[in-house]
C-alpha cells in the first residue's frame, strides 16, 4: 500500500512539473464523424490534411464549379486582360441559362466587378456564362481554360465541362481537389477574396443572400462557396481564420443545407481546437553554407524555394526537429536552384515533412590549380 501511495505521488509530481514546463500536449482525438459522402479538412498555409474521408472519391461538384470560374476571372484581372469596370454585354444564351440567377437581362452592359459578385454571392449561372463568353468567346472554350488551371493546381481528379456547375455526366471533382482550389484562391488572390464574405448583393432591384450560412453563425468564417443538385447533394467549401491559423473545410454530399453547415462547423472547431500552424522558414532564407569542391568559390548558401509552414498538434512545437541532409561531396559546377540535399522535419522522431534543399547561387568550375588541389584533398575525406 505504501509503495502504491509513493508511486501515485511520484506520478502526480511528474505531471505537475510537466504541466509547469508546458510539456504536456493537449491530446489529439480522432476527427469527428462527418455526415457527408466525402470530406477533407486542410490547413490553408501548410497544406496539411487534418481530417479526411473519401477525399479522392469523384463527386458531382454542383456550384462549387464557380470557384474555378472565379479563379480564371481573377487570373485575367491580374494579367490585365480585363478590368473590374469593363462592360460585358449579356448574350441571350447567358440570359437563358437555367438555375440560380443574378437576373441580368439580354443586351445589358454589366461591369465585370458586378458579374463577379453575382457569381460569388448570388451563385448566378447567367453571370458565369456572361463572363465565360466575354473572356473566352464561348463557355466550352472557357471550360478548357478551367481545366488547364486545374491541372496547374494539381487537381488530379477534376474535370470541368461548364462554368456554372449545371449537371453534366463528364463533370467531376473530389473533396481534396476542391480544398486545393480553395487554398489557391485564398493564397493567390487576397485582393479579391473579400467578396466571399459578403452576405448579400442586390442587382436589378433583387436582393439575394449568400447561401453560406456560416457567415452568420461563425465570425471566423469568411468564404467560400455552396453547391447543390439532386445528384450531388449539399456541398460546402468553407474557410475560416482564428489566431493566425486558416483552415479549409470541404464537405460533399450532405443531406441538407443545415447538415452541410453543421458538419463544416464541426470540422473547423476540431481543427482549431487541436492543431496550430507555425512558419518555420521564410522564402529565400539561407539555412546554411556548405563546402563546394573544385569551384571558383569554396562554399555556397543553401535554402528552400518557398516559405515553409507546418501544422502540428497543439503544444508540440518544442518537439519539432529540423535536419539538413546535404549531398556530399558537392562538386562544381553547380547552378542556382539546383537540388543539393533535403530538409527533413520530424515531430517526436517521426518524419512529417521533407523539402528539397536548393543552391542559392551559381558556383562555376574553378581553375585548373583549384581542381587539382581539391582532387587531392577529396582523397583524404
């Protein structure tokens, strides 16, 4: 009995001292059960997937297609091919497009900026077709542009057949691909992303509300898009930011508007409660300098291509370990940007991320004397 009491006291002492030192992590339970055909929860900055189910199963995207429609339009704006005040003449085909509408009229001249809000806030199929025709001449050609961007973004299981999300047997996407697209919108177009948080838009004296109910329920949610058809069920791609961490949730094939909002809220709450994101390295940061043989200089800077974020369970930051594994020996010539090793990030001994280490400068081949000297020195390494 005495030994049992002493053991309990010892355990209590360890727990108290560990808590005081901040070493006891918040336990990370399994992700919540989600009432959706497919779902994924992803950190927007690191790209780390925190929860998923059937994330690569092909599904009908419905109006989530309009996220790529907007991405293409945003890209055209950035390239200077169109501008927000540019007028678009509405065709009869755009006007006749069925489904949800912005209520533009044939022959109207509508600003690009207003049509974008019609797409994002009102989910207007007519606005989608008007923009597609203005940018690419017709909707079919615009869909080819959409697929080109999907390929660039790594959306390996997605195919777009139109700009609206109206049913088409060829159209497909996945929860993971949709999250990649949402992440790209947030990352690539912060200047336009604010439209996704607008709760309503009025056009032609008709006021319509954003269908994303979480904009009213959760102040941290600021986008992105809903979708629904009888075949697809109720879809929602949402993004939220709390305390510097931004998460993206995608649920596909839920049973109702209420269900897609509830399931999304559950996923977001789980992610923010149990995970945190840290920036480990800046873009272009030099991580070390290393020896180069037979070159016109003896060492070169080594770094990674982009800034690096990691998402980890809360209170685990002190257990992160970064190691540089350099190729040896490094022999000139070496081109700037050439891979020269690996950056390996471990958490509690387990590899969680690897990144190529790149030469930050070019090292030309050295003089004949330098090459001869280094050749001799290398024999003794």
